[in-house]
């Protein structure tokens, strides 16, 4: 398997882990750490340079608005848990993108 395929699968697995973490409680900490590590890899490899701006907008929106649906009766808490878990995954991906850009700036002369 080539690197883009592995990165795509890492992204899909990270989204699946975010869903599992949101819906299954209680869950062990290692699953959350696994999602974060997968997010770091997926962020470094999966998001192309021309997609970075759009990705950062999505990640910021998830962080800011993940708590807004909590008041919806019967599904608000579940949706909030899902968005919070996805915000954690996308946050890890965003950190990887920031580090990738810093490395690129430092190594480019």
C-alpha cells in the first residue's frame, strides 16, 4: 500500500475512533490516545497543502461549535459528544499541520 492510501485509511480510522469514543462510555484512555496518534499521522500525511486553509476552518469551527447542540432534547448530549470527539481528532491533525509547516519553513532556505 502506498503512503496516500495509508494516510486516507488513517483518516477514516480516526473518524471511526471518534465515533466510537463518542458513543461508547466509559472507554479506556488508550483509545483516545490512539485516536490522537492516528490524527497526528493523518494530519501530517493526508491533508494536502492546497487543502490546509479549508481544513483549519473546519477544525476551528468544530472546536468553537462542538458544545452548541447540548440543549437539543434527547440527542443533544450524543451530538455534543460526537462533535467534541471529532474536534479532538481534528485538533491533533491541525497540530500536525502546524508542525509540518514549521519544519518546512525551517528546512527551506
